[in-house]
C-alpha cells in the first residue's frame, strides 16, 4: 500500500530544491495540478523561446521551444473525452482526462509557468465539429495566424461553404489578437478573403493561394506589409493601384508590397502614367519595413530595373522588378520636401471633385461585384427575374456608396 507524500508541506527552501531536481516534464505536470503548485514552479524561472499552437480538427497541439529545441508537446483533444497528452522526445508521457478544464486552460497555465507572454504561431489546419469558440476566445496575444485549412473529403459545395463560414467565425475571433496573418488556403467566397484583406494588420501574406487578386482587392487592403506570392494578378490592375496610391485614395499605411506577375512584366504597362524616374541598379539604398531593414536575398532572383515615383505631397516610393516577374514596392518612411500648392481656387475645387468621384465610383464597383456574387450564390438565377427589383437593388447600393463616401 502506497502512502502519499505531503510535498507542499515541506519548508520553502526544501520544496524549491526538490522541484529543481525534477525533470522538465515532471515540473510541467506538477504545475497543472493547482494554482499553488503553478506558483511554486513559476518561481523556478523557466523561460521559453516561443510557443506554437496547431489546430487540426478535434485536436490542438501545443509545442514549446527553448533555445530552438522542442522541449514539450501537448496534444489536447476537443471531444467528449477531453484527453490530454504531455510528452517530449527525451522523457516519458503523461496522459489523463479532466473534463473540468478546457485545452486553453492548459495552454495558459504552461505559458504562465514558462514566462511566455504571447503565442508565436497559431496554425489552423482543420475545424472541429464541436463548438470551439469558447476555447479560442481565451487565447492571449498571437504574433502570427497561419491559415492552412483544407477539406479533401467535403461532399458538396454547400458543405464546403458551410465549413468556410465556420473557419471565418474562428478567424474573426483570433485575428484581432494578431498583427500578422499568413494564408495558404483558397477561399471559395471572395468576400471572406476581402474581410481579411480589409483588416488592420501589420503584415498579410498570401502564399500558394488560387484566388485571383483584383484591383478592388488591392484597394481595400489596410496592411503595412502585403505579400502576394501568386501569379493570379493582372499587371494593369497593379498599375491602377499605384495610381491610386499616388492620389492618396488607397492604403496610406502601406510600407511594402510584393506581388508576382504571371508573365514577364511589361514596363510600359506597369509604369504608365506614374512619371517614374529610373534609378541605376548599382545604387546602394537601405529599405526599411516595419522598422527593420528589408534585405535582398542573393541567388533567389535578380533585380533587373528600379524606378522612383513621387506623389503630390512629396511621399516617395520605389518600384523594383526582378527577372522572375516579382514586383517590389517600397514606400519611404519620410517624405521629401513637400511640393507647394500653387493651383488656383477653381483648380483645387476641380481636383477635390475628381478625388471624391473616384472614391465613390470605386466603392460602387466593389459593392456591385459583391451584390452580384451574393445574388448568384444564394438565389437561383432566372433571366426573367423582375427587372424593377434588380434596379431597386442597384439604386440601394448606389445610395449606400454615396453615404459611405460622405463619411470618408
């Protein structure tokens, strides 16, 4: 017959010495037992390099790194059994069931013990069939959200859209906690992708995405850094976006843009109407993005041409083109000497009218495109549909666009 040892009744120096002799996994398991045990283990000052969370269906994996070495892996299951497994590659495995604790409670407890303030990466691979919003709603700050969602066994498009709506509900919960999002998933509903692009992020990266990126998609972005590693973008739309930037009617927070053109970029189309000034390739300049120097990686591609453009307020940007069709757009953090406004009152009024009309027209096009997509995907399209109803809808959209334009 075994007898329990009253470990917590030991004097403080003896207790701390005993905890220091424990293996790492034993300390973690001991810290989860109660708030008091967590307080004692936290005094050991174990520190983590970073913590990653990976959500794959009914399981959440937590991986803890110390000095670039994986020291702990926790597998937490989101089902009726609520199983949890603690393990690493050097020590044994602890496994138990406790329905009173959510997986996020284990995450927060371990992060507190490891003195970790934020989650390095939250990776979404699959959505659970159970309600997971109460779990992820308690997550702390996230440095980057990675969307790798894929459903190879979805039987129909209707089920696919239903899964995508569940994914969007999850992203609406976790994205406000993160300044950056990395997407490799192809959205079936373009409005879902636009909702993410319109978010107030520091960085948005689209990688291996099959979604076409249009001028409206670029126009609504608010990220400081936008990288589109896909060939599904038109060079004419990119030229129009640069023109919108010069007129200050698009993302004014933009510091860096990287896109990939499907064919070799045509300089005439890309630089049309930008008054671009050619810069020698040999010119040594330092580009800063989000406060850090953006370094060029040699061997990956070669910069073949470089141009500077300047808008009316003196803000300057640089366009660089590579031999593989990559276009890089750097916005300088400090504007050059402002260009004095010497136009007359009539010219100023005319430019203001043109400026507001362009904003209104772009909002109208975006609203019409969203309306047609919503109408064609949610109703059975019929050519004999009441024309007056469609015209009324168009009029409603136009009035809404006028109201939004008056606000901004």
